């Protein structure tokens, strides 16, 4: 049986491929499966939130996952880009939580 880390990576890659082919619903199933196998992988919470929010246009479904991501994020590992057009996952999640909660 493959390791959880390998399966998680495989599910994430497959989800990206399904998104590129217009199958956002199938991509979400894969991301949820990855999260089930690796619930401590906080970036998966963000990816699920983004999947609901951006690809499926269901921001209310995204909100709990954005909140999980913010609650469980690790301050030390986050790199903020010097490019003013790029924002961190945390900043994006905080902004979307505010927007969705209005």
C-alpha cells in the first residue's frame, strides 16, 4: 500500500488535472480524499476552500475550510512574496473570510 504522503500528492495532482479539464466536481472529491488521508496537511484545507470558492462558485461551502486553514496555519513556514501582485495563502484566506461573511 502506498504511503499517505504519496497518495496525497497523487490526489492533488489528479485534482489539478481534472480542474484543467473542466471537472471541478471530481477534483473536489479527490481533494477531500487527500484531506481525509492527511488531515494535518493544512494546505489541503486551503485547496479545498479554494476549490469550492473559485472553481465551484460556492463560497459558503468554502468558508469553514478557510477558517480551518487560518486556525491551523503555521506562522514560521509561510513565505510572503516580494511581488506586490502575489499574496500569501493566509492573507487570501483572511480576505475571503471577511468577504464571504458579509
